[in-house]
C-alpha cells in the first residue's frame, strides 16, 4: 500500500469510529432523558427503565431530535408536567455532554 492508501484507510477508520461514538452518545443521551422524564412524571424502577427504552426507540422514527422531543413533550403533558420545549432542548444539550463523557470514558 502507498502512504496515500494508508492515510485514506486511517481516515475511514477514524470516521467510522467517530460515527459509532456519536451514535452511542445519542442513544445514551436519550436513555438519560428518558430516566429524567420518568422521574418528572413519577415513574420508578422497572417502569422508569422501560420508559427510557421507549425514548431511545422513539429516536429511530426520523432523523434528528424532533421525534424524541415530540414524544417527550407529549408524555410530559400527559403526566401534567409543564416544561417548555426550550427547556427540554436545553436538557437534551446538557445530557449530551454527560453522555459523551460516559461513552468516551
């Protein structure tokens, strides 16, 4: 292999690794969000864990965070918890930082 091929392969491997970490961090963030929402609406134990899995699964409906936000807002409203979409997005950003550290570490 040439140096160019070696560099190309290394770049492709790094890109794949970065994408995998991003996927894991997003899934972890969604689980953390689900556990946080569960706490807000009064779910504990196995019910909270099951709810967190529902939030993770909701992210596979469409690209981006809109599907997760939509589910979260609907569930919070159903649980009579008043949280603005802006606050929910801030919580997502906060939890993403936590998730990145957990996945990387």
